C-alpha cells in the first residue's frame, strides 16, 4: 500500500504543532522553581513572620531573638541600649504595644543582589497604624530569620 504525500503532510503538521504547543515552563518560571523563590519560600517566610508576631504578642524574648539574624539582634540591642537580646526584645515588644492586633499581611519575594539568597519583605498590619515591613532572609541553615525589624533603624546605614 502506497501512502499519499498529501495525507502525510497534515500528520507532520499536527505533530509539529503539538510538539511546540508550550507545555514547557517559561525560562523565568524554571529559574524560580530551581532557586525556590516561589510559593514554597513565600509560605515558609510567612510562617516565620507569624512566629515573629507571636513572639511580639507574647513578649517572648528568647523566641523573638531566635527568629533574628545576628546583625538584627545587634541593632535591636543598640536601639534598646542593652547588650541582652532577650531584654531588648521584651522592651521592643512593649514599644509596639505588645504587637496587639498585629497581623502578617502580604509577602513579597525577591533575592539579594547576587540572586542567590531569597529575601521576603513582609507587611505587618496594625489596626490603627501605618503598615510596617519586616525583612526576612534564609540563613545558612535554610531557616527564615528577620534581618530588618519594623520601627528599628539600622545602625550606620
């Protein structure tokens, strides 16, 4: 049985269109999935921010300090004029009315300048105040820690 070239041509066209139909990820999505800056990291950062807010509301200095990187702890201690992070965090919590009514809002994901470290900017919502942001990054143990605290000015920056 001899096949007609006219029947083969439509079959080739259908296969080529199907093969190029876009089931692949866009390059940006592929990079996002590889670096993990997508939804998974956003959810992890959101949970860490929830823990930070809970620490504020409980005035739990140990938990709050555990959720900060070393530089943020140093800036907090300097701002509260103490060399004890736990005491500084309790005073910080009091300065924010114990985080009363504070909630975690939007999480915006980005990376550091090198594109290697995911950064989350988390909006903290207060019932009667302007919204503040909490910056969080993944540390070397892949834990999300606060690097910039709302209402605390970075020293020397």
